């Protein structure tokens, strides 16, 4: 069989196609590995807990009516005389829906509201929380100031599945510590000190 030098044989054509495919795969592989972000460095391990706390403050700023349970209470001065259980369930569900709170935090709220209801049955009233529970202060900082301070001065410690994010505010002056726990693969707020 005689072939013309201008026209390659069938096997030569297949070899040429195979070479192009292999070359293409190597280029794609190199491009993909170059475009992937590097593995998270230990210095960045606090980024996720900090992001959760930042998300909480953003949520509080954008959804103040969902964050404040006081609308679920009938008050007499500073005393709670009735707890609207339907409202409380909706409140806890709105917190759960954010994905920011650990199940232990939400369970703690349920227990707190149950203790309030028990106190009302026994004493006729329950003491209310007269402070912002998310900033642990009667005079919490403005949301934007809190976010700025959090970004500038947060102290983050990660120990396995637990972390703390501490931030010191100047107006008013106090240190707030958010304790987080990994749950369902995410950092969630377990306690606020």
C-alpha cells in the first residue's frame, strides 16, 4: 500500500489525535491545580469562627425584630407576667434558621423560657433580661461599630472543634467572648460571655 506524503495514514492520524488529547489534559490539569486556592494555613484557622460572629452581627442589624424575644412577653414594669409560647417557638425557629447557633445554645434558650413559665406559675412573675443577650450588655455598641471593632481587634482561639472569638469594645468599655462549636461542619455560636 502506497501513501502520499501529504496524507497521513489512519494510524498516524489516530496518534496525532491522541497526542492532542493528552497534551490538552496536561494543560487542563496544570491550569486547574494553579487555579485552586492553597490549603488553609494555620494562621487563617480563625477565619471561619470570626465569619460566624460577623454574620451574627449582620443578621442582628438586618433582622432586629427576629432577634428580640421581648415581644413574646407580657410585662409589668421589668417583670414578665406571661410568655407567649407560640411566639417563643417562632423566635427559636428563626434563630435556628440562621444556621448561626449551636443546638446547645437553642436548647439553653428553651430551658430559660420554660424556667420563666414555671416562675410565673409559682410566683406570678419572672425576671426579664434587661440587656442585649447577643452583646451581653445593657448598652450594646452600634452594629457597624461592632463589626469594625470585630474586624480590627478580635482575638480568636481555635482548639479542635471549639473556638472563642473575643473582642474588646471601647464604647462602652467591655470584653465580649463568643464561644463557638463545630456542628454539622459549620462553626456555630454555643455561648456568649
